[in-house]
């Protein structure tokens, strides 16, 4: 399989310690800004999902929904198929929310979601919208005990921004631009994640966003 090499972003770094402190996935946190290429396609031929490559063109994350699109249960995995997050879509009355459960690679604790994502009440049809993200640490049962984050995007688009409660950029995905300046299709993104941020969590939130946008 050919390697895909993302372009390196030159945006300023920020201190995202609050975002990383909510996660115990230290193996997925680095001290520098990380850049990934996200292809909104599954590794499985004619399947739905997405694949993320690091700066060396190596596969780091993948989601394979096979022949089912916009599934109610999705797994974020590493290259070897180890499950990192189980993502469930739940409907409460007319409202929907997405919940992410951390996994040890074998199973997940379905009693205690690690994060929840809800669309904001201010969503307008055809216009940009935001989603509220709440995280819970290992020793907390109350989601409101931790700061909230926002996913910002546009209907039908894969590009998004993740913002913390102080308005600082945590991660951003936008259409990839080739070395010759050609902007690639909406299904090929450059994902820039700021330093001290758990990029497995960012990929889990990107997966939720892709499900919301019916991209996988």
C-alpha cells in the first residue's frame, strides 16, 4: 500500500494540558504538535470508515464499518485491530447523543462512557454548527465536573475544529493540499493536533463527527 505523507502545519502551538489530563492514554500523547493525514475511507475494499496516517505515511488508526454506513456502534482501532474506543449512538426522545467508551483492547466499560457528544441547541440548517463534548476522568462520575469542548464544522463537510472552553484550538482537520498546491477531495484531510493532546481521543471525536456528517 502506498504511503500518504501529510504536509506539516506552521500554526502556533498551545498548551492543551487540560485536554490531555482527562485521558490516561499516555502512549498517544506527545510533547510536540502532530500532523496526520485522514482518509475518509476504510482499509476494507468497498467498506465504510476512515484511515489515519502519521507523518511517515504509516497507518496509526482505522475505522471499518464494512458495508454499513452511519452505524450505531463503531470501533476506533489501531493498525493491528486493537480497539481503542467503542462509540455508540443513542437516541433519547427526539434527541441523539454519541458516547465513547475507552477500551483495553479486549472490551470496554459500557457502564461508564469516557466522553459524550451532543449537538448544540443553536444549530441552524445549512449553516455552521457546533457540538458540545464533555469528558469524565477516571475518578469522576459527573460529566459536568470537567471542562467542556466544542466540535465546530459545517453540514456535509469533513473539515472540523476542536476548541477548548477558553476558545483555544486543540485540533483542526481541513482538506489536504498537495505539494504542488492542489487541494484534494473532501475525503482527504490534514489533521493537526496540538502538543500534549491525546490524539487517540481526537480521532475518536473525529469519528463521531464523521458519523454525524454521514461520511462513514
